[in-house]
C-alpha cells in the first residue's frame, strides 16, 4: 500500500498533499472559524494564512517534516497553491 493510500485509510475524508520530493501531508477540512482566522491573517501576511490552515488542520505528515521551520518555506508555498482544495472551495460563475 502506498503512503498516500495509508494516509487516506488512516484519515478518511482528508486531503493528502504530495510534494515533488515525495514528502506527504494530510489535512482535515478547516472549520468556518479557521478559514476566517486564516483570511484575516492573510490580509497582512499571505504566508501566515497558510500557517493558520496548517496549524489547525494538519493530521499527519512524513517523518521529519516540520512545516514551521525556516527550511519549510518551499513546502508552505506549495501548500499556498492548494489551500482552496484543502478548504473545499467551490468554483462560482456569474450568470447574467
């Protein structure tokens, strides 16, 4: 069984993110309160928005992965591109 499959089995409904170097992290869907805190933080600190999601929603990660270390900025930037998927954002279209 692959690591992704293991994480999905261990955390049903979680979003599992795999980075290009094979590192994994699993996240639960954030609550409305967490999304609000993240958006508020993101107004002045865009990377802080991702940190709020990670702090409140990280379920599991590859051994040795510390997303709050200075060495992990690349991982946080990768997660920034996927925050809408972790949150479960629905695409909207205006119909006039």
